[in-house]
C-alpha cells in the first residue's frame, strides 16, 4: 500500500498553484488555517452552501487545539460553535519545503501526525444545521436514539455527496488529509451524462441515508440489503456496501457511547413548539425518513 503521508505530500505539491489561487479568491468566508478550505469552497457548490447556511444560522468558528477523536466524543456537537485546529500552514510546509522534502520519512510522518488534529468542518456544519432543520425528537429514550441515528445518517450521506461532487481524484487528497470524511465515487459523474440525473442521484442518496441508518441501528448486513431492495428496488448493492464501510468502531462503540452520554442533553437544546419527529421501529416503514431526507437534500441544493 502506498504511504499515505507521501500521497498527501505529492497531492499538495501537484495542486499547489490551485490551492494558493483559491486562497486569494475565497478570503471572505474561508477559515484561516483549516486545510484546503478556500480550495474546497471554490470547487464545491455544496461546500459553499453549507458554510453559507451555517453562518446565516448564527454558527461560529474558533481556532483551537482539538483532535479528531475529541470531536467524535465530546458534547460540542450540540453547540453552535465549531472548533478546528489551524494546521494548514504546517501541513503545506511539510509537503512543499525544499529542506523537508530532503527528509521524506520525517516529513511524511509529520503529515500523518498533523492529520490526526484535523476534523472536517463540513461534517460538523451538517450536524449543527440538522439540529435546527429537523423537528425535535419524542421524549422517550429509544425514540431519541433513533432520531440521533437518523441525524448521523443524513450527515454521512451529505459527506458522500460532497465526495462525489469533488470527484475521486481530488476527494482522495481531502479525505487522506482529514479535511473531509468521504473519498467519493464516480457515481455522480456517471449519472450527469443522463437525462434526469439529478433525480436519479437524489434517489441514490436516499438509499445511502436508509442503509446508513439501518447500519447505525445495528441491523445485520444481509437484512440491510434485503430491506433496501424491498424499499428502493434492485441495483443499489454498491451504495449499500459503501454505507457498510462506515468504521465499525464508530458504529459499534463511538456512536453508542456518545448517545448514552448525551441523549438527555438533546431536548433542552432542541426545545421548540412543534410536533415531535418519532421514527417508527419498523425498518420497512421509511416514510418519515424519506420525507425529511428529501427536504434536507432540497435545502442543500442536491
């Protein structure tokens, strides 16, 4: 397997002019110090829309020292403040400095260490936007757990959409560097060659949401494939497999532990006068999941 530190360094050097050019054109809304932020803003309408919506909702950013593991375990997810570690200059220097390039083993190790301090702000924005987008959950504990798994499934599917929009070549660099969570596929590129591609791609994202939700609900792999075929028809094996590649440690440990620690904190943060969103226990009843996913994709311009 190719050394990932080397691959990141080569990707930065190969795209150095584009990275620098984007920084000059995206200064107004770009984050100072977050890797590739200006470039991502210039490349992806979805990335730009997420940033705009988050800012319009009063969302804030703060440069701080925060690791990717801490973002996955703390209750900061319920706050309208996103902290990020401003490692961009150090990352770029490690990849491009002439002296550093003379000691590739050392510089590549440093790049991999820096990556552990990079948590994708796009993913974090999606979570904050969804808190305000969806109705509040029902009061009981199990309903809140289903609600949180649906929220996570929406966020994961949106990460996939970003990866697909960026394309596999560039997405891999962002993914390896920790700036995004999904390496992307060529599914969007293939569909865009056909009439009605937008509806077809949104249908693919619906499959991604439901398969990810079932995965987080700890359904067996074979059952997830069967449920998706029943609800969405055949031809979605690749998308389901993509969803099932979600890190098992996150599915079986991190996600569950976070919910156990924080589920009681959700209602005060979500207290609004509206009909609660209560997802049914039947995995074949996906009407509410489909309805709210459709509204979410529309709001994100997908």
